[in-house]
C-alpha cells in the first residue's frame, strides 16, 4: 500500500483525477478526516471537503502509476 497527499481544487481537476485513477488496476481510496470513499467514484469524491489536501491510498502500487497522479500531488 502506498499513500499520497493530493489536492483537487476544481471540478475539472476532480473529473481528470477520476479519469486517470480509473486506469489503475487496484483498489484506491480517498480519506478526508474520518470519511473514506472509493477514489474512482466521482460522487464519492464530491461528498468530501476538498478545501484541504486528501489522502490517497493505492493498495497495489506500481511506480508507473505515479505518472497518472503526479499533477495532483501536494509537494
């Protein structure tokens, strides 16, 4: 399992994130405080507070996957 902090400040970012993360053949979750949603679910993500960074968990991580999420990472 690998964890990353990401930021999704706009609706366009959320849509692009869901399109990219759906290409990953692994379970992925987004965590915001005490809420956990499927990272591949647009409606699930929209139910979160996106004003602060979210924790992304990818359960079967491969280094090639980082290319799909790199633009959303918090540095």
